[in-house]
């Protein structure tokens, strides 16, 4: 596996990964109604093209296929972070988070923060993030639980 910066055209894979991750992974802990509020089932390449060109995510590549992606904003906010269900539980997201930590260290950031889903919370905890608060987010009239988490004093060895 390699991790690299976004390249033009990667948005097609990202657009496929996002709804699959929500409807095949997050659906293990969120209801169908919650998943449908979170994401349509069909990929939206045009939306992801615009978003990826702005956010410039890191992508994890396995056997020349994009297996996951993570957006790190200049202030240390990890926004979207999703893995292709075909590559679930293979360490893809762990490596993406560790890559974000290395990048944050290079950027001299003092903290990283994320709004983690119920599914992602254990992974971020393993990487040293702590829960700041638990909250319910309203998306189109549907409540979803997530966690504000942060990692302070970033130090990559």
C-alpha cells in the first residue's frame, strides 16, 4: 500500500467509496434511515470532483486501486475519512491517519481534530485521540450520533 496526494481523476474512486462505506460499513451501527440521510446510495462524481479539488485528500492505493481517502485541512481538521469496504480491516485507515499525523507534524500543528462516527471512534482512540464530546447531528431531520475527538501535542517519531 502507498499513500499519496490526490490526483486529477481520483474523484471517481472517492465518489464510489463514500456511499459504499456509509451503506456497507456504517450501516452496521447506524440505521438504514440514518445512512440514507448521511449519503445517497449512488455515487456523485461531480460533487466529489469539486470537493477533492478543494480539499486535496490523501489516498491509499493498493494494487493500483484507491482503497481509502482522508481529508486533512490546514487547521488540523480531519474531515472525510473513508475506506472501500473491500479493504475494510486491513489497516488502510490506520495508515491514512498516521500519514495525517506525519503531515500535521511537518505543518507544525499543535492538534488534530475530527468528528468521528461510532464506527471510526475506536480507530481514532487507538491512535491517541480523546473524546471531547458526544453529540447528535441532525441531517435532513434525522439524528446521528458522533464524537468530537482531538489529539494534542502531536509528535511523530
